[in-house]
C-alpha cells in the first residue's frame, strides 16, 4: 500500500442496512444514478458492451444481460436505450437482495434473490454484468459471486467497480454535499472507496475462479474485469 492507496477498510454501507426510510433510500439510489449518468459510468458501460451489441447484427434472438446488484435498475434502463439506438434486441434482467431497491425497477425486469445462489440455470444468460457492486463483499464472497456468475454466463462476465484512492475520496467530499440529494450518499460514497479493491487485488481474487479474466483500468478510478467463455 501507499499514501495514495491506503489499506482496504471494509464496513457496511448505510443504504444496505435495515430501517432506511423509503424516501431516503430512493433519494440515495437516485444519487447513484446521477453518478452513473454524469460522472462517466454510462459511457463506460455502453462502451464495454458495444462489442456484444455488434455481434448481434443480423441475429433475431435477443442478447440476455443479467445485472447483478441492480438497485433501481438504472443501468438496465440505460442499456436498453443504448441497444435501441444501436438497433439490436437486448433483454436486461436485474437482481438485488433488497426489495426496496428492486421494486423501483420497471415491472417484471428485476428479482429479489441471493447473489451467492443465483436462481438461474447453468449457462442460461448471455452476459452477466456488475457495476459498482463487488466492493461490498469480502475477497471470499467476491470469489463466490464471480464463480456463480461464471456458472450462469453463456458468453461473458463484465464487472466495473471503483478502485481505492485518496483522490477519489477527496472528489466525493467535494462533489457529494453539493450534488447528492441524500445524506446517506456522501457517507456511503466514502465507504465504497475505502473498501474498494485495486485492479491487482481483484485480478488475484478472480484468477482461481475466472481463468483468463482480464482486468484493466477503464478510467482514473474505475477498473474493468472481462471474462469470456472460450
């Protein structure tokens, strides 16, 4: 570790706990969507899935995408919009363990379930997607989640998440109080960065369960993991 990349400090995020008022939870989830749209997450996800969209050219059946830790379903909604712009047929199905989150997704597009025991058959979805989700888990839990994703993925797994860095913490401290609607979002944003994995750490976690997975930096503070079934 270094001054700029301190040791990982795992702790629960407030939004994940019990007893959060519905209005506060919705405001915090809206803040997460704001980050996705305004701070580069939307462009990253679209760019990373564009090759899969391109492969659909001339294909009549849809590309099935499973969005793990979908929250309010904002990533799925944006993917559907991107697919429409590209003229391809995509189905996005979200999964979250909290009913209060998944109920905000469009009706029939999300399920409440255990991420470590996915309620899907082997190789039953084309692409498993995860954005800003893996940092919530210990290394062992993250490995279990990735192994389950591999079990259900027909073609690929794409994961985007934060990397731990003091400049990312400073950015949240500066932008959060001005831009976020919920008091939870600033605290949880800092917690997310403190317990985020570096690209080297996630590569080491993924190696035993996703042989051949590639981990690269997608932006200054976001890494990307891509695994393709051969």
